[in-house]
């Protein structure tokens, strides 16, 4: 086969296979804002519905219902921690032992004080990440230490499950960011 025939055949293969791939849906709604950016998959009533992949700050591949990760799937957070399993309305159904902890990355094992089936008071939650400190109705609240699976850590105050108040973020590379935090964001 001549060189020109090979180029022609290669071009023909690219055209044929390129026409068979589904383009990403630009107008297909994905509920989790951290997954917005790119979506490729089934779409119904302008919402991700069926099998698909959504990539934004985080990534999810699996089943969707009405824009939410729902059913079997794999969720990969931006820091590369992941969970594979069942999702209901965007929430990973991580099995846990002990009281309920709202943060899905902390579900797995809980030791500490409980009230009405929820972490309340001082406790330690171990899941993909680890947290030890205060809880209020299942949410991180008061003083505590949150350690991500990559060993970065935040030591300080929490409110409604987020870093809020005085605290210091210590990164694995040795750098630190200390100061006031509001809703997981440093103010300075």
C-alpha cells in the first residue's frame, strides 16, 4: 500500500470514528456545582439522566437522575480521594459505624458523643479523611482538627461543617496559612 493510500485510509478511519462519538452535552444540567464544566452522557429534560461523566473541580462517572449522581458510580474529589458505590441525590452512601456524621468524606467509623443518632459533642470520625473535635447535630462545630487523606490538615474552629473562625491550614509541603476563616475560605 502506498504512502498516500495509508494517509487516505487513516483520514477515513478518523472521520468515521469521529462521527460515531457523542459530543458533550453543553446544555445538560448537573446539580453539583463542583462537577460542572464538562458533561458527556445521557440527558433528559436538559438534565443529566442515565449514564454519564461529569468533570469540574471534582469528577463523577456513573448513573444520574434529574441532574444528581444517583445510583452506582465513582466520585473523585479534586484532591484525588475517591469513593465508589451507591449515591442518592448526589450524596455518597458510605456505610458508617456509630453516630451519623454529615460529611460523607468522614463516614466510616465514629467514636464519641451522640445525641439522637447524630455525632454531638466531642468525637472522632474516620473515613476517607479524619476529623477529631466538636460536633453539633452531625456537623463539625467548635474546635477540631481535620486531616485530609493526603495529610494536609486544618486545626481550628468549625461552624456548620466548615472551617469558620481562627485556624491554621498546614500543608504536607510544610507551608502554613493561619488566620480567620469563613465558610472554608481564608479571609486574608
